[in-house]
């Protein structure tokens, strides 16, 4: 973040400042965490479900915070306080004001799944030729997106911002802060269906990003999505499509698939692209990044080199090999679309023995039971040797998937069972929603078998 006067920050959020001398002081960053706050930063006291940031105001000041943005006068002292009615709303207003100080070409990324991977690939693609800022990790909500915007400065030519949601109006709010010139919509699936009446309602909510496009108003759309034409009509401007079906502007065709990588071409190009990812679903984020890169003159050979450098992250497809076994760590996220593709790809591989560990899928609401049961029915025809489920909702998967299935409600019992059946030479796919904590199973298997 570039240094700003507190006066400007207070003006953006209409904050009340008791000590007028504070207005002349300077801020060099924004933080919501006293564990990582730096001297000269503004501490924003967020009131969460478990902790109230206002209780940490004193600690923030002792560590060098220049001021505290809070909802009342307690804990900070009037001399260092910017008082606002709602700190989360104020954080967004400050980020919006800061964003408008600069003019990087901003790309908003949303969709039911694949957002973080798509954002990372686009960032890496553009960074090859341009200084680029991007969402930190998966900071894609009303707190995370503003914090990511503060990474912009006058040197940045591009900014890639991920936008998540679980309610109508959230994408509109985030995109009004970010003011993107282009949007990437990865897909529409049943992730977060618990908050909506239908997939059409999810698509409508995702389309809110289009309403806040400025400048060029360019949309990169998944041609294979059933909502492609819906989004294209909403865009009423230039669109670029990507996908595997005939007719996509950036059409990917898989040429070779191995256990831990795959190669593809883009129709009309001579370059062969290889990705060191086990799951071919990563092709869609790659094609979105290719389409963005082509728009901004990143050449196919440059893009090929970038893809070859990419490796999956922990929880997002990283393969851990230890003690004669392989563990595919997909423990960070899970929804019906991503789980189906992962199981389908897993079943198609020629691993010696395949064990799938599946945790509950969250935020599916009234459709949770049927969507879990559908996964079990889908898994029946796949070439998977053992299927284990964990949680409460995923019992429906085991009950419908057929033979060689077993359900667990305690992670310790699941881990103990895995320890007994893994003899060596197995490949274990571990996938579940973040709340299930299945990274503990990944750590348990690799720890025991790596001895």
C-alpha cells in the first residue's frame, strides 16, 4: 500500500476522528490481525463470530499501529481512533477509495469452483510481462478482497481479484469495490446451493459482476457451461469464450494423460502445453488464463513455459509420495461438480490400487442428501477399489456407492482404518469441504507411512 494521510482514509469511510492531529498522520498499510501488524499500519477491528477485534486495539497500538478503525470508543483511546458504525463496510469503502487512486487493468474472477486456481494462473500469466497484483490466497470475501486491493500501487499494470459469494448481492458489492474492466466467470454449479433456490439463481448472482464492469467491459466465459448464453446476453459487449467443446474461442483438446500430468493443445495453435497436475479439471483454469494472456500479448511459447513451472498446492491437488504410497491432497474444498470430476479422473487412472476418502460437502442446504446420494450413484461405475466416507452427510455416498464402501464419523477411527488397509503401492485421494479437516488425514497417512 502506498502511504496515505489518515485524513483521506477517514474521508472515504466517513469516520469520526476526535483528535484532529491524527488526521495529519500517515498510514502505510491496513491490517486486521495483531499477530502480523506492522508499524505505521491502520488496525481495523473486525467484530467476528468468535472474537471481537476491538479487544485487540490496545495491542495493535503497542505494536505500532498508527490508528484503530472501530465501532466504539473503548480500547483504543480517542487520540488514535477512527469511529465508524460498521468496520467491515468501512473497510470496503476505504478499499474502494484506494482502488480509484490507481488505474491498473483489473480482472474480476468468480464462479462456483476453480476461482482460486484460475486467479493464480491468470496472475502468473500476466506477471510474465507486467507488474501484477492479485488476491492474497483465497481472500475473496468482503474482508479479504479489500485487503488484497491494498497491494495495488502506482507500479502495477494489472490486478486480478477473486470474488466469492454465498448470497445474492455479494458479488455486486465486491465488484463495486474492485471496479474491474474485465470479468472471468469459471462456471455455475451447486456449490452454495443451500443459500439459493436454484442454479439459475446462482447464475443470476454471479452475473452481478457484469453490472459493475467499467472501461472495456470484457467477459471471459466458459463455453461449456449451460449458462454460457445467459452470461453472454447479460454482457452485451465483447466476450471471449474458453472450453473443450467445438465453438469455443480458446478450445482445449487433451492429447495425452498420465497419472500425474497431462498435455493439451489449443485449437489453431501449434504449441503443446503440459501441466504437472493429476486432475484434468485444471484444463479450464488454464484455458481461461490462456485466453486472458492472448488478449494481452502473452505468446503461446511464454504460456507453455509458465504452465510447466506450475505445481499444485497443498489441499488443491498436491501429490505426496512417501513410503511407497501416493496421497492426492484435495482436502481444501469440495462441491458436487469438483468431486464428480475428481472421482471420474481418479477412476480413469491406472494406479495400482485406488482408495478414495470423501468428506462431507457443505452449504448444500435442502439438497444436501440428494446431492450426496448422487455422488454415490455416480461412483458405482468408477474403477475405484475402496471408497471411504467421513462426516455425517457423506454417509449417503457410502450407502449408494455399492460394495467396498465404509463410513466413519470420527477422524481418528478413519485414520486408524487407513493405517490398517494401506500396505504399500496404493494411491489415496482425499477430498472434502474445508470444515471437515481432512488435511489431518493427509498428514496422518504421510507421517506414518513416511517413517
